[in-house]
């Protein structure tokens, strides 16, 4: 392939060396968009050289300015392998093609490149812009000239045309085959797309149904949990109310017992012991024989009184209890003012109580009962 020239001589080479450069920003078939950011835009119809790594530069022509920094060009050669970012060089002017006697009988393309596999054109062949204005009618000749087609054009051109037609038919057949294959693939893709759409719709419907079931299950579980918590809260409130009522009742009973204790505490000291000796002896007699025998033999018997006993009171207690136990005993006395009044006999085998503290405790327990059940 011969390289296309867009200017003449050293002046053209100097102008191209100083020309602006751009970069490809879009490729759509033969249409190429080029950006010249930082440089002046080349005029419409200006030639452009698009650099290619593995072959000669692609020749293009500016067709329009699409922005302040970019132009749209038409490639006059194949753009296969052309990518964005490729460097573009601005030519010295519009595309020029060779003219004159040297091109008679030769086959040239629109870029002025020879396509007949003949000898290269001379280096000094004249070139003219492809957009040059036609000569005026006054400069044109009206005489008829006869060209020797057999010598200059027919034979080589006929062979070339035949080859080109064969190549064109082959390309058309390949294009038709490729088109048919593409149509088959397109139909297959359409069918696959429809199948995927159907599967997607089914999957969405299934997912929605699953979501509805899960939502219903979660709602039912939430309602059940809410009912359980409501019942538990009601039970807790009931227990709390019962506990508060029981606490209030216990406080009332305790207050009543305390009041009774305060009143009984005013009993004269002379009545706090003597009046309870016989009752304590009767309590000992009510024990089983084995319990009385064990208590009679217990050397650690303890007699508890609300105050210190006088010698007479101590003697009266020992006498009454010895008679009740059927054996002479010696008592160890201790004082517990919480008894208020009365006596209590305790040992290793049991305890006998005859005191107001014991009576008040029994009253307290009785008051805490309601309908025969402890609160």
C-alpha cells in the first residue's frame, strides 16, 4: 500500500510537523470523533492522519465541529483495530490526489493511492485538492478527444474489475452468511431472554409467596408472643397486687400485735411470772411419758422469764416442774424481755411455752389466715 500525501514538498512536511495533534475519543464504523483540547480546531475538509501501530496511518477528513474542542471526521480507509486515545495528526490542508499524464490508465482510490499493482507514481507528480473548484467554462475546451481505451485503460482495468467483483461477491456471501448466523444467534438470545424473563417472573412470584408466608408466620408468632406477654403481665400484676395486699395485711397484723404487746407490757411485774407457773407445769404434764422422762434427765434445762426471778419465784417454779416431771430438777434461769409475761422451759428434748409472746405469735398467725388458707 502506498502512503497518501496531503501536501507538497518540504513546506508541507514543515507545516505538518508544527500542526496540532489530537486524540481519538470515539469510533463508530468510518466515523471518528477527535478531541483537540488545548489546540485550535482544524477547518472542515482538513486531512487527518490517525496513527496505527501495525500499519500505515489511516487517512480521514474533517466533516464537522461537534464542540469547542472536538471534530467529527470520516475515515477513508479501514478503521479495524482503531481505539480511543490514538494520536491524530492534522494535515497541512485538504486531501490531495495526483493528477496529470502520469495517472492516465492507472487505477486510483479516493485518497489518490494506486490500486492496480503497477509501478509507483513519480515523486514529482502534480497533486490537487479533492475539493478544488472546477475550472470556469471559459477555460474548458469543447473539442472531442478520442482515448485509446484498449491501450491505456481496458485490459488492466477489466482484470482488476473482475478480481474486485469476485472479491466483492465473496465478501457479500460471507456477509450474508454472517448475517444469517447473527440472526440465528439473535433469535436464540431472544428465546433465552424470554425464558430468563419467565424464570425471573416465576422466581419473583415464588419469593413473594415465601415472603407472604414468612410475614404471616412472623405476625402469628408476634401475636402469640404478645398474648403470652400480656397474660404474663396480668399474672405479674395479680401477684404483685396479692403481695402488696399480703404485705399490707401483715403490716396491719404486726401493728395490732405490737399494740397488744405494748398494752400487755404495762402488766405489773408481780403478775408476769407467778400467774404462769401452773400453766407451764400443765404444759409439761401434757407431754408424752417419754418426753417427760427425757426432759427430767436433762441437766441443761433452761427456764426463760421476762425478768430476773426472785428466790421465791425460782423455788416455786422448781417445785411445780419437779412435781410435773416426777423428779427433782435444777433449773438454769435466763431473762428474755420479749416474753412480755410468762415462762418457757427448753431443753435438748423439747420446749414448753406459756408466755404472752407465744400467744401473740399464735394470734398473728391466725390473723394472717383467710377462709382457712394462709395468704
